[in-house]
């Protein structure tokens, strides 16, 4: 496949399925239509693709699942802007464009043999879900796995069916929390009420042999890092997936700089040790 | 002896001879009296004594607004055909040559931009020596020694000394009958490193961002966020990408246009959260990009000392002042 395709020119992908998963978020299942592109398509959890909605433009998304070998990929799209609104108007069978994958994902090889703590806030569950699937696929290669996932309210918890399944697994620990819940709401699967740092405080974690992967809104990073450091996590083992306005994905348009680093090539997954001296990074 | 002298009286025929290699563009005055690079019909259009054009030559490499992709149902996205007739860009000062050299690094190295490369390959760069005024400091930045040219003209008594800087420059000049044998040797060019330049380099080397300088507040208070400094900067290349549907409701065009890091929208993400809400944050972003460098160009100072930003700023902001503070 010529480098120009998938890098500079979007490759067509058919929308195979659209499934609403919360009030403003839907799961899109896409399949690359070009055989060669489908065969070669692979990525590391944490990397992103640029999705084109014709006549609206392009936006970056981190896939929900690790790559299969069929050119299929799943995205969670929250309706927040121009491109995502257009995607929400699309129907099954419509064609969108895909460029990528771009950026640096999670250091999965380096994380092998270690305990893994995943901390997701809101839509931040998406890249971490991709990482979690990888960890569970290679379950023996990793130590203990804990996923803590926080959302605004019970109805904002994404991937509920899957969360129920994960909750039953014995080879990982799942903890959920919501900011607030009305008394009468049936909170299923069962979750705590409070913020992620509160959840973290209540659990014994041995930081020595552990990596923490965090993804969520900027406010989450600002309150969780101190907690992780307090538990003894070294700054280079705190992995953060940042959000910026990546336009080209190629390190050219200069929109996504974080200090002197570029989110689209040096990130979106960064170590806290690389970010801590950068003003405005979090 | 090499034919490397262009006498003033041969200048018109030199330009005429050059037209066989491409359309000639050079410094002229627009109807409004603004210095600009435009097409040249005759040598009388040229302003050989110009100081700087308002819009730098980057417009030839990535136009202010240019199609990036076309979309049509069934065909998907495809690249538009870029008209790249050969252009002889005449009269580039050393600072603008240095700027093009920097842009070449941005757009043709790690992940080359095919559109940039097509336009760049169609450009022949002819440099021209200049004299500094109160706004520029190319000598201080070490960019007064010309780089990246095909042909360079150094103004001397009675004409110009010509130098070739590339195989293309050699091919072109070898066929020119307007050149003659000139004086023995032209005076060698030397970099005039000044104190400020030295400070800029040292600051860049130690990744200095002057976090405590009171100047940041001062700049942010005065700045109008008009973006003129970055629009006129020969090395500013922030690009936005937009897509517009056509009236037929089926096809669409994706365009690329100049963006500006001083605009509030630059640091915004989906949902409206802004990583650079304040002018001060946007100024720091600009400073880091200009003097310390992003990503693969970390450590590369991209200011070439052309003086445009100092000249056009309506509120007289000069980032250079940061380097002039007492340590």
C-alpha cells in the first residue's frame, strides 16, 4: 500500500453498525474497504486514527478495541462538534474515511510482567478499553489488572454490557464510581459514589511493580497525579493519554504542541515524567 | 575566468533570459504601495532596493488557502491537481532564504508533504543581498550568510556578483549570455554576530522560557490577538484544515489554510475546552515554537531576523526584549 494512502489520503471505510451507548455517544463499527488497507491495518492501544466525515472534516479518535485482522475498527463517538454531529447523522452502509494510525501508544512491551492500574474518566474509557483488551488477551504476560472507571452519573457509564462481564472476571478487578446518583436509580452494574481519587484511596495498591494508565478530562489528571505519587508511583510509570486538536496527525500543522512535544507524534500517550515541567500540559 | 558578473546595463536582458526557465516573480510595489512578491513583466516593475515584503515568500510553498483533497461519492477522497508551473523567485534576501530552508526541514523531512514538495520543486530561488534597517537583525541571527539558493546576487559597484548554489543554478547561469567576467573576487560575506543573537542562542540552548519575566504580562496586556506577527512571519506555518460541502450536496472540498497561534481557537479541543485561553499562554506558545522548536525541530531557532513582526505589530510588541533583560 503506498504510504500516501492512509497517511495523507483517507481510505474509505464502511459503517457496518451504529449502536447508541449513552445519550450522546454511539459506538461505530467500521470496516476498511480497500483489501490491502484492511490487511495491513494494525495499531498499538493508545494510538489514534483520523476519521473523515465527508463535507464536515476530520477528527481524531482512539479505537475502542485492539486491531483484528479483518480491517474492522470500533470507535466511540460523542456528539460534541461539527464532525461528530455529522457522524451521528450517518447510517449503516455510509462511507467515511480513515487515516492512520498515528502517534505513540502505550508502551505495552515495557509494561509486561507488571501490575497495571487503569484509571478512566468519562470518554477516557475508550483508549483504556483497547489497552485492557490487549492485556486480557495476553493475560499471562501481566501481573494484576485493575480498572477504575468514573462517570458523571450511572446513565453516563459507557459499555455497560461489557462492564457487567468484566465485573464477573476473576483475573481482573473492576471498580466503578459515579459523581452522583439519584436514590431511586438502579445502579447497575454496582458502583460507588464519589470521584476517582476517592476510589483510589480505598484500595491497597503496591506501586513498586505497577504502571498506571490514565485517560480522562484535564481535571482528572490534575487531581489524580498527586494521589498516584502519594502511593509511590514513579513519574515515568504514570502514563497519560492527552487530548489536543490534532489536525494533520503528522507533526506538521503545529496545533497540538504540548510544550515542545507534539501530541500527534510524541503522544497522545505520554509519561508524566515528560510532562511535569511543561506549563499547561494538563 | 568565470563569468560571474552581471552589469547593471545587462540586467534587463538577464531577466529576459531567465524567462526561459520559468515565470519570474520578484519584489514589487502593489497599487497600495505595499512591497510584495508578484509576477514581473519588466525590470522596471522590480524594486531592487526593497527592505522586506509584507507577506513572506512562504505563500509560494503553501498558499494562504489551498485545496488539500476533493471528495466525491464513489471515488472517495483524492488529491487535487496542483498547477506547478516553474517559477523563478527573484530577489530573496538572505533572511527569506533561511526561512525557506527552515520550511524545507518542516515539510520535506520526516513525513514529507507531497503538495509542498511539488511546489518547492517548481521554485528556483534567486537571492539578492540587502541592507539592514532598524527593524531587522538577520546579521545578528547569523542568517545574513545566504543559504539554500540556486543563484545569489551580491550587489557591488556597477552591478552584481553572481554565485551558484545548486546544480539548477549552475545549469541556468551557464547558459546566460548577459553575464560577463567581473572583478577578481567579491568581498567574502561574514556573519555579524551581535550580543542579542548570542543571547538568543544561549537561551535556546538552555531551553530558557523566561517564566518569571514581567514582560509576559506587559505583552499580554497590550496584544490585540490580531495575529499579524505570525501572518507576516516567514517561518510561521501553523495550518488549519477545513472541509466544505458543495451545493450539490454530494461532493466536498478539504482545504488547508494559514492558522494563527495567537487566535483563541488555536488551543481549543472538541467540546470547547481551551488549553490556551489567555493571551499570555498563546504568547508563550509562540515563543516556544519560534525560539525553542517543536517535535523533530526541537532546538532549532526559527526566527531569521527579517524584522517583519517588529514592523507590523500595531502595539509595538517585540519578543526580542525578552532576551535583552538583565540576567
